[in-house]
């Protein structure tokens, strides 16, 4: 090998050449071996030869050298080789970077395509071949998929990006979505970023696109949006969508002056079905009712399910209130009657409340607020229908509006009553029918309202239960009763066997923390569980609510007794007495009021209840004892305990204990 000074400087770092050595003699070892292998292979093939290798420098750097040779023939005989050597370090670096970028693009989840100015594909990564279905651009064949994709992009591009000479400062980038059918035949939604690269004169040089398949993402978003606005069980719109549609209807009515009506439908026996037959049948009942509602309404009406057993219907264009009631009756009739679900016959029924928009409502409230008001008004009318006997329809009127407004105002005042110390507790004595001694006291709540005077629980207890205030109010009543009983016992005013009776609602008994709170209050006043009796309605125990039964069982385990209050005013199921987790049965006043009359007409019923209760080891207490005849007759019938105004009216703790002491003193003097 021989070479000029430039070659020596490039390939040998200025060192002299050694005759007979290869041009790549100073290459890095593994590359020198590769060059030799390729040279040996080339000599058998003939023709031109080119190779690249690296040469180290004294500075520690390396330089890429490209050697190109061609054979020299004299009279057809090979006499040697002549060639050139160049520094290709920058070219190799660029090629390596390009290969790295292409490799990175190939593993990217985005499809990258480059088109020339006439729309011919010049580059496509692996994802583009899969997603778009394009062929390898190097094949030189026309690509139908590439042209279809480019056309879809061009059709959606803003026209300014297609101008040959756009105004100065015009954007060269666009992001958007296109529809495209992929090679598998599935229509897809593609998010596309288009970059237009222009020459100096403003004409398009090439197009670059980055494309991502967002079909699944859009489907997921659509499904989430549907789930957020529809009921999972029935597929009907939920409260959110119903209020939105009602708002839109009210907005339209401002222009069309058409009346908008809302019908609120409450199923009468869903809870009973769930508790006695099972939730599977209850769910089937809901689905069946939803289908009947859809069949009974007009195509333009909107049926929605807003809670467990509550449906609503939005009606536009109702002529008057009578038409609205006719629609309500048709809907109610469609879901009333016997149904057979999973072999079980169920008597379905519903109560319907109707509320209609008025010019005053639209003038005083925004459409969104009016939608909420209309729904609340229909709910109020539905409750009036249930109060008047269920299975009927009621139209919301001004009387209901006034009552609802007062109820709302009272609810807001109730929020402040406990903090303002407006509650008080009165105590009504319960005495033994056979000894005449007071053995217990029932703690009765009263609200000293600043403007309405003293209110009994019937006036506000439902509000407290709906708002959740029943829990802190109930705890306060128990605290007052326990503290008062503890003071009486410690002062020797009553014996330690005296107990305190406190009412408990379904919401309280369903609270998992109720037992702990009650026992904490008892321990704070050194009372035993046996000194506390919780009174609750028979419906709370008959319904077999698992959370209620769990609470009752836990209380009884601690010695707390359970009393069935007002027995005879509700279900009054004699068979259910066998399964009652109760210790005491309180006969409702409607059973007691005629006891002792001259014909003895009501004695057999009371006698039978007392006998049945005693056979089940239940203590019997008669309420509403108001006459001496009641006292004497109930004693003869075997009643255990008596309570009522004849025994003692509800009074303050001080008056209660003074009356107990006077009665005890009178009994002692009579005994003497």
C-alpha cells in the first residue's frame, strides 16, 4: 500500500506508511478484522470496494474513515487497486442518529408518516403500517391506504394550511380528530397532529403526521358519561340527567309558553319485597315497572329512576292540570295490579305526585333552580298521596306549597335548636299495675320553640330523621334521662331497680355506632344496661332489617331491654310476636281506651293480647290509661304496667320526683 501525505495524516495520524500493509492497518482491532474479512470476500467477487472503520488518535478520540477502491486493469489483467479515503465521522454520526430515531419511532405507539408535497408517502413507522395499513415506502408501489389516509387528513385540515402562499405568521401546525377505517375494517377515531414544512417561497415541501388511536378512549369516556347520567339497573336516566332535561324543557317553555309537568312515582311495596322475598325479585320488580312506565308514556316524555323505588316522568306540552292528572292516573294504573316474578305473585302499586310549571315560577327562578323546585314539589305531592291512603295521584297546590315552605323553615330552625338549648325532657311515670309503685319513667322530648311554643315530637321528629339530626338529638335525650335517673338513685329518691325508657328510631338503630354511644352514656352515669329500655315501633322490628336486628341483639346482650311501642297501631301481626327480639309490649291507646266499658266489648282483644304476650315471656304495658276504670280493668286482665295521664302526666324531673314521693308516702300511710 502507498499513499500521499493527506492519506498518511488521515489514516496513520501522520506516521509513515509501511509497504504491504492494508489501508485499515491502524483501525480498531475488531473493525480491522471485519475489514480484512470483507476484503478477502471482495477479491473473489471483483468490482469496486468500500469500507468504513475507525482510527484512534493520540488525543483519545476516534475518527471514522471511508476507503473506496476500484481495480486497475492493464491489458485486461489486474495490476492493482486505486482508491480514496475520506473523513466520514459526521456522516456516520448522522446515520447513527437517524437509525436511532427511526428505531425509536418504530417502537412508538403513535403512527408517524411523512408525505411529500404531492401526497406520496416517504416514511412510515411500524405502528403506521399496523394502524393505517400503509406499505413500506421503499417498495415504490402505490399505497391505497396511504392515499386514503392523506385524503382524510387534507379534507379536515383548515384551508389556510393548504395555501401555497399563506399570510405571514400563519400556523403550520394543526391538531384534530378524524374518522378512519383501519385495515381490520373497524371504524376508528384518530387523534392527528399535522406539521406542514414549507420552502422559502411558502410552497409545501412535505407533510409530517403523528397519529394516535383514541377509539377506546372515546368509547370509555362515552360509557363513563352514560354511567354518570343513567341508572345501572334499568338503563333509564338518573336524577342528574333528569334535572338537566327538565332545565332544558323549562328554558324552551320561556319561548313556547308550553307547560312543563313532572310526575313523581313511588312504589308502595318495594322494601317489603326486598326484605321478604329478596333483592333479586325486588330488582326484577323495578325493571318491570320501568318497562311499563315507558310503555304508558308518550314518546316525547322522559322517564327516569332517581332512587331505589322512586321514578319521575317529564312531560312537555300538557294543556292543563286535569290532563296532567289523567296522565298520572294512566301511569299509575299501568303499574298497579298483580305481577308474577320468579314464580311469586306480587301486588304492585304506586303513589303519584304531579307538579306543573307556572309563569311565576319561571319569573322568580332560573331554569335550573325551577327544575329542582318542580321535582321537590312533585315529591311533596306524592307524599300527600301516600298520607291520604296510597294508590292515588295528587296535584301539587298552594296549600302544599305553604306547608312545604313552613316545613323547610322549621327544618332550618331545628338545626339550631340543640345548640340554642331549646330542647327539654319531661318524664312520665310507668307504674306496676299490681303494686301501684312507680317502676320506670319514660323520657319524652319537647321543643321550646321561640315563636310556636312547646312542640311535641310529632311536629318535628320526621324532619330530624330526614336530616340526620335524630342521632345527636337522641343521644342528648338519653344523656338527660340517664343523668336524671342516676341523680334520683344516688339521692335515694328511687330504688336502683327503676329504669328509664327512651324512644329510638329506625335510623338510630341502623347506626353501627349507636350501641357504643348508648353504653358509653350509661357507664358515664354508673348505670347498668338493665336500667335502660329502648322503645321502637313494631314496624322497625317486623321488617327484619339486618342492621336493626344486629343493633337490637347487641343491646340485649348488654342487658338493655327492647319495648315494642304502640302495638296495635301498625302491622299488629300476632304471628310476628313469636320472632320479636323484644322484652316488653306496649299496647296502643286505641286498644286501651274502651277497656272497662259497661258491655266489656273490647276486653276479649286486650285479654288475648296479654295472654299471648305472657306466653312469649313479654311484659305488657298499657298506654293511654286515663280513667280509674282503665286501671281496675287492666289489673283484672293481668296487665303488668300502666302508663297514661291517670298514672301521671309528663312533667319536669323536679315535679316528677315530688309526685312519686307523695304517692309513696300515701301508700305507706294506707299500709299502716
